[in-house]
């Protein structure tokens, strides 16, 4: 499927985009995020969690040292932050691949660190800083049929 490029004008717009994406996700979808520090990954995940039915009060943050946070929504939401992972062998302890086929949605920050392990069916999202508050967000659905409507859904949300 063709990639979709969205320009976010600030954190609120990034959260809103995430809500639209989250509303379309279902188990066992995997969302892999690529982007530098400060590119908006956490804001996007806040929206994804809300779009999946998570509470607005749920404190969504990068897991950091814990590597994974789980949130409650319509389905379980598994949020991995792999920044501190230096080698694929460190992933074996996490049983990360088990989450790819679980009854929840998996969202992975710093997904480039485990690219060879990512499932074929996933949504890649690349975030690039283009200004103080502006971000270029590229959505690349990879073989997830129910995300074929992503383009029309995102067009309406932005």
C-alpha cells in the first residue's frame, strides 16, 4: 500500500493523528515507530492508546528502563521502548515476538533496533522533525488489510 505523509503542526495534532490510527488497529497489529529524540513518538503513542479506548487520564510515557508498559483499552496495549537495547540477543529475554501474535496491539519505539525481527504485517511510522513544533509523519502500512482505509481515515482527521 502507498505511504501516507502527514504534517503535524504541534503535539495536539500528533495526538489527534494517533487517535485516528488507534481507532483502526486491532489485535495482533504491530506498530513500529522510527524517529529521533523529540520527534513526537510519545505524543503519537498517547493518541494511539486513546484511539484504542485507553483513558485520557492514563499516563502514557516511554517505558525507559522498564522496556515495556502495558495499557488498558478495548484490547491490551503493549508499549516497548528499545532505545537501551544494543544487541538483538537482548531481545530474546523479552519474548518480544510472542507479543506480535498476542491478543493485544504492540507499539515499538526505536523499532530499527530489531528490524529483522519485525513481522511482515505491521504499520511503520517514521517521524521527522521539520520545525520547532512541526513533524513530518510517514505512515507505511505493510500487508495489514484492515488498514487499507487508513488513507481516507487520516485525511478526515487532519
